[in-house]
């Protein structure tokens, strides 16, 4: 059955239950985490989004994953008891040891 036929059948009220029964079950994606997630919409200027997307692409991760990491890092900054990864400490020290142009 094509889309037009299905639309006519839906609006006509005839056999809609049968149409649903005939349809194949949808394959849902497997979640990548056991942690329940909440979806929120964030409005960003196009230029900002493009920069975020480029940063995510450079890291080989998705935009949402990168945004989640940045939010978690920002929240960790607010928490004095938070621990940081050794890799983050090394990157920070390396950035401090580089000479700056005067």
C-alpha cells in the first residue's frame, strides 16, 4: 500500500486497525547507555552550531555527545569535590607550559 492509499484509508475511517496490524514492527535504535536520558531543545546561532559540529567531527563523536561532555565539565567546575581525569590535567599543564607570543 502506498502513502496516498494509506492516507485515504485513515481519513475514511475504514480498516485503520487492519492497516496498523499489517504494518511491520518498527526497529528502534538500541540506546548507547543504561542511564535514562532527557531530551531538551537548545537554540544556537548557526555559526555556533557549525563550530560545535566541526569540533565534534574532529573528535569523531556526535554533536550531542560533545555538548553533553561540555555540560558535564561545566557542572564539574561548580563542584569542588569533583575529580578530573589525568588526561585533562595533562592537557591543562601542557597548555600552561607553552610559551605565549608577546
